[in-house]
C-alpha cells in the first residue's frame, strides 16, 4: 500500500490519483496527487513530499504547486532537479562530465544532495555557457560526452540524491511483452526527430582567420531518405584529427531511424527512465533491448500500472 507524507503529515488514507512521472534527461521527475479539501488544508510550497509503495522508496521531492476548489486539492511535487532550472553563466574547464556535474551541483543551492556519480574518465573540451540553465549545461555536456566516446549517461534523482549513471549499467533483468506485464502497445519509426545522415562540424581557426569545416556523411542513406543535415560548432583547442573524429562519431549516433514504442503495463517500481528492458512482442516482430525514455507510474490503492515510452535501434548495440 502507498505511504504519502507531505510536510510530515500522512495523507495515505485520503490521497488519490497518485502518479509518478520520470523523464530521461528532460527535467525533474514529478509526483501528482489529489485529496479532498475537507480532509486537509493547503500545504506550504517547498514542503518535503515523500512517497513509498509497498515499502519501496519511489519519490522524494518538494511541493511546487497546489490547486484547490471547494471539493479537491491537486498537488504537484518535483524532485531536486527542478532547482537546476535557473539560468546562469559558467565556464566548463577541460574536465570529465562527472567533475563538471559536481561543479554545477555546488552552485545550485542548499537543497541539492549528491549520490552515486559514475566516473566518466574522458575530458570534455572547455566551453562557456551563458544564459543557460544548469540542467541544459549538464545535458549539453552529456551529449558531448556521447559524441566523444559513445557512452550515454542518465542524470536523475534517486529518492533525494542526484546521480549520474551509465545507462548500460541500468539494464534490468526484466522482460516486457508477450505474457509478461504488457497490456497494450503503440509503435512508430521515424527519421523526423533525431536523425542525421550528413554531419558538418565547424571550428573557428583564429590564427588563419577562417572557419575550418569537416563533414561526415552516408551517401547511401542520403539517397534513401534525402539529405538530413546537422551542423555543430566547436570551441576550444582542437586539432583536425579530433574534429574529423567528432563528425564521424556524431554521424554514428544520428545516422539511424528512431524506433519508438509505448507500452501499457502492470507496474514494476524498478522501471525508471534510462533503464534498459528486454521487449518481446511477437505480433510486432520485436525481440530486443530498449531504453525507457519516460516512465509514468499510476497508483490507486493496491493497483499499480505504468505507461512506458521506449527507444531502441540506436541504443540496442549498447545494451546487448
């Protein structure tokens, strides 16, 4: 059964429509819930919100919104990633991703608590962030790390502790699909959102007064899909070999169709955004690993269901 505490008050017996939503590298997770206005008043914004289910820790965050009418109070709480939405100016030195994350966390307020931070090893290039949110600084750095060495990391709050985790290590021993949890699905395949078969990388050569440009392309996929171009400028001290390698690495990530799957399932609290799960759907010809890009868990008494958004194709080789 659920346990919901707001500012130390137990709302477990009166709360309803409890939903926990967790996105992958796209802002804070949230917990929404309702309770009868006659049973409890409004709680102050900033109040601590704790939710567990069946004894398992699910959510720790803070109250950000309350909406009330004569019958119902509706609340939204967010985890501490919400505090990283402030815009700032910051110079990232030539340093690893985990080091830069810790630098951001140190400046982002006294409610930030840090948990497990995987060592990312490779150093990112120096970069100046101006009028960027703390979150976007980190997400941009996660993408840069991906382009440099092919490793993808998830920034997430794990019950009150910010963590940086290699998604490869987040694979679950879980099969979803035929006869296992899934109750329905929707499938799509696209080259519209995040696909590129022509990558151009530019770097200002101040000494020569020109912009050096390096291109990586797949002529076969250009013939098949048309030219889907991506352009990226690079700052800092980089040589020609590094720029060519960067263009090739970006192409390796982007030169694929994006295959997406939405599953309605029986709930499993282990499943969060960034996790890998095995999906087996015979009717769709699917039998592979996929990464959860959004998990929405709904709770009603003893009932727990979840809706999962997943991507595969470009992630599959990392998870197999």
